[in-house]
């Protein structure tokens, strides 16, 4: 189950419909999603024919999937939704939650189709446009995603789910400062009781601050997230990136091991293996990479996969470029977002197909994204394609970024002789 970004804050606007009943005291030992699950089950116990209660349960289980990164909750949510439809076939709220589940399972093309159908049924539903935003982002349809996010804001100015989506689009379009401002607005709009929502937003703020070369600010945001929601897997992963930037590899490994225990997914294991490699623990890294490859291959043909990590494993660690390109080609058939284009371009480059690699990486850059790893790849591809001038421009941007990619960019820059870039 991938980072976040596909699982944006849509649940907050919907879940308020199913708030605690008057006079009931929430159990502070439970997470927000667990409290919602308990409340929905109480409603079902009172009336097993209450389809709205089954919808509430499905939504709460989906929230629990995000809290824990445990995809098992999606299956439970689907079962709850089936019961809702058995009582009230094709009820709108149930159909809307069904699209949310499709997004959670990374079935983006189907989610887009179903979201369009919902929009025709109820053209002024804010959250339907949220689904259209999410699906279009993951498929690489950025113009359509921007239009859908703007419609959310037009229908209900300043609503929290629209702010988080607008922030992610700002990031993709290269406006990290604007994205950070919108995320802070979303944080201010989050009710104090929604601690997981706040932790998620703080984790995304930390991610943005890392990308902007501000590790001190990122640490502050991520520590707040982990204080609000201890052991939160998104916070742990981003805090580990700060530790890697600081070359405090043992601490990064400890954080990533904790994340793997909480969320034992292949992509999390890939990050752990990379940190072990950086720490010089070669044998441990090899074992972790072997376990990652095994897990990743088992899910490679599913929609919810770790194919991008698998591509970079074959490309940068296993040095099997043919396998990298095979996986990249398969993943490109599903989605055309900037990060998939980057992985595909890198695999093409390592297979000597630099002209096509450059076309793909420049298509990704045309969106406006300022991801230093992607820009570094663009520099190395341009250099291999015989354009050292463009390569130097790209690599200088990364070298001056104060991010984890700065040093690798400087190493490549040092290989470009002054004579190569003379007019």
C-alpha cells in the first residue's frame, strides 16, 4: 500500500455524519477509527437493517486501514458495504465509499470510471470531485485532477479535503511553498479529536520540508505527528529520511524497523534495506533486499503493488536492468504519473535507450515537479544522451538543494569536463 498520497483526507468530511451519540463518552484508549468502528457496530446492533450504519462501519474500517497500513481492513470494509447494499441497493453513500475503497486498493482506472458515474448522479457532491482528483493524479491526468480539485473549492471554499488535494497538486506543479501553506491551513482546520488526521497532515508537512531541504523543521513536524499518534507509520518513515540526511543511519534503521513491524509491506522493507546498505551492513542489507524482492514479486501483478521500488531495486542494487525495464513497462500500462514515468525512464536509461528515456523524463518534468531524485535522473539521462549542457543545469539544481540527492549529483557533475560544456 503506497504512501500516502493516494489516501488523502477524504474521510473527515464524511465521518462527521456518524459522530458519537449525545451523552456517549469516547474511549480515549481507542484510535479515532477504532472509536468509529465501535460506534457503527453499536448502531448495527440496535438495527441490523440500518444501511447507513454499515456505511459508517465500512468508512471507519477504511480509516483504520490508513491508521495501521493494514490492507486487511479494506476486505472487512467491503464486507460491510455488501451488507449496506443488501439492505438498500446502490445507495449513494455506499457507492461513494466503494470508490474510496477502490482508491485505497490502487484500482485507479476503475475508481475514475465509478467516480464519473457518481458525479452524474449528484453533480454538486464535493467528495466525488475529491475521488476524481485522486484517481486522475495517480493516472497522470493532471489537468483533469486540477479541475476536479478546483470544483471542490468552488462548491465549498476552504473545505479540508480540498485543501489537502490542492496542496499535493501544488507540490507536483513545483510550488512547495504553496503546498506547505495549504497543508498548514488544513492542519488548523482539523478538529482536536481527529489525532490521526492531524498526524497524517503533519507527516505530509514533514515530507514537504524534507523536499525543501529543511530537515530541522521537518523533524519538528514529524515529532509532533508521532506525539499525537505514537508509532504512526507515515511519521516514522519520514523521520527516518531526516536521519538518513543527517547520516545517522543506525537511528534511521531503528525507525524503519519499527515501521516494518507496524506495516510489514514490501516497499517499507525496501527502504529498510537501503538504509542498511548506507550503514555498511552489507549482509543484513542483502537479506532484507532478498526478502523485499520475494514479497514484491508476489504482488507485482496486483494493482496495489511495490513495482516502483522493485524497478529501482533491479536498477540500482541488483544491477539487472532488463528486469527493471520489464517491471517498468508493466507498471506504465497501469498509470502515467510523474513517479512512474521517472522509474520507466531510469530503466530505459540503464538499458541504453537514452533517447526514449529522455523523452519520458522530460514528460514528467513538464508537469513542474521539483523532486530532486527525478531531476538527478534527468541530469544523468541527458548526459548519457549526449547533452552535457542540459545535464549540468539539472545536476546543479540538485547539488544546491541541500537534500539527500545533493551528494550523488555532485559526483556526477565532477565527471563533466569543462570542455564538454563549452559553446
